[in-house]
C-alpha cells in the first residue's frame, strides 16, 4: 500500500519548494509533535475501517487510487495551501490550472474554450446546466433514465424542468424517445452521458447531435466517468463513434478524480464557446487564455477551491501526457480489456448471466435464478460471501424487464432485480480477472 520512495520524493520536493522562500527571515511554525503523533496514530487506526480501494481485489464502486505523482504533488502543495479562486491566493497553481484545462480541451479537439477545475463532477455539471438554462430560460433538461441522479437534482436546484429518457437494452438513451420529447418544443438541453455510472453505457452521441441540430437544442456531454476513453484504442466501434463526436457538443464535464489518477475532488467543466463567460459577469471571457491577470473565480460559480488539485493534475499530465498510444492511454486499454475478459468468462458460467457487453470497464451481471426475488437474494449472498473472501463488489438495482432481456425465462415476481456490478478501473485488474472469477464461482456454489 505504501511505497517508502513516495515519502523520499515528497521530502525532496518540499526542500525544492523551500528554496523559493529562502530570502525570508527564518520562521518555522511550531507544534506539539508528541500530541500530534498520538492523534495521527488514532487517525490511522480509524482509517483502517475502509475497504481496500487501492487493491485489485476491490472491484466495487468507482474508486481509483491516485497515482503517486498526484499524491506527492498534492501533498507538497499543501505547505503553500493555494486557493485557486483568485490569483492573490494561488499564483502558481492558477497558472497550472489554466495549462491543465487547455490540455483537457485539446483532448477533445478544442483549441479555444472556456473552462476550469471544480470540486467534482456534480459542481461541474451544475455549471454546465446553469449556462444551458441561461441560454434557454425555462426550457427542459433531458437525460438518460440511467444518467447520474445529479442531473435531476441540479435541474431542481436551477428551477428547470427535467425529464428522463428511456433507454434501450444496451442501457443507452433511445433516439426515438429523445425525438418525441424534442417534438414538444420544450427541450433546451440534451445531456448525453458517455459512460453512465451504473452500466458504463455510452449514449449514441452522433444521433443525439443530429437531433439537437434539427430541433435547436443544446448538447451537454456528461463524460465525468468516461471522458478519457477517447484516447483508448480498445473501444468498440460503436462506442468509439460516440467519443469521436465529442468535439461537436456545447459543453463537457470530465472528472480527473475518476480515470485521471487524481485525489478527490477534482472535476472539470469545459465550454466550446468562450463567450458563455459573459454569464459569469466579468469584463471579457476571451481574455481567459491571453491575460495573466484573470482570476479563475471570475469564470466559476465556486469561490475557494484547492489549488492543490491543479498542482497534482498538472504534475500527472506532465508525466503522462493525454495522447493516444501513450502510457496513460494504454492503462485505459487494460481496463477495457479486463472488463471484456470478465464478461466473457462470466458468459461461460452456469451461475451468472452478464448483461450487456461492456462498453467501458463496468461489468453488470445477474444470478441465473428462476425468478427475480431469488436472483436478488442470491446476489446479496454472493456480495457478502465475496467480501468475506476479500473480493469487494457493488450491487445495482435494475428493472426486472431490463434483466429479462438477458434472462427471458426469469419470472418477474418483483419490479426490480438486484444485480452485481464490477468496476475494473485499475489497469492491474486484467491480471486479477481469473482470481475474481474463482471467488465468484466459489461463492455461487455455496448458494
């Protein structure tokens, strides 16, 4: 879990940082080391009450350990504790944030854009939908029925009507259902999810863009989870087609604290048209990339934000550039291949029925039971059994009819079915698929 080399690198980085302030009169803040040590030991003991998120045996929720360079850069920056709301509070880290955001924009083919880091995907999506509401006042927001619940909540906060869109058997928004809503003339923004958090499904962005163009709607891409996968080479052709269209949307949200190897919280919102900066009420949104004096707080709804997030992200993107074929992209491919491996092996199981073939690195599977109630009960027992064997999974509730697409003989004696869900975010997961399947099979035989 802990590599001593990280502590040595942190010490060296702090020594380099201190050189920048060597001209000041000597001053070192004092504290009670013995009392601090006692408290830290208590904290460490309390923190043991966690799942082993860093380990490949953790294949549950979307929890990916930050890379060492991000941890070290983040920790080092805390000795300055910059605030990226204003240049007075974060001179260096604000410059690093602008460079990070420019790199993220270029990943989507945008050389000119407006954007900034946020505390996470929820805040980033809030800003995107806030701008959408300013451009289409009172108009409806629509998103997949499998989209993150934050869109419903945000729409309510913004006072904008919201409607869910039915999904197909692959968990993607149904274009016909989108068009039916667009025909009412009440829709202002379509939220396309590129990697929904439950199933990992990618909405058909090319078709969505065509519909939006025809009906005059705005398109926001919630790529909080899947936003980096456009760099990968192992995407299915239909999934790749959606990522290839990202440059045509109006706004994008991506979470570096998911696949970007960053600590929490680090989200990002990007706007293709810098002119939307006028809604933030500063003099000129076009000065974002040209003026060294522009405060990031002038193009953000958030005020105080940790500059440490920008420092960590900048360091990571320097070490692992956002380019196709690079090391970062290869790690994404390993996660995609791990999910495909797990899905194929579960297809051969007599106990499990995987649902849709994974588009990204999330695999959802049901217990092959005669009815919905039995399948749910068995899934919960497998979940508990696997945890006892140090394999940590997640569960998801799905409509029974969605599950019966893959298990047509299942009796629908309940509205929903509890299914199992594995998120294989770590590239190392590919080497552990056989171990994961072994434990799943052992637990199934104990049912």
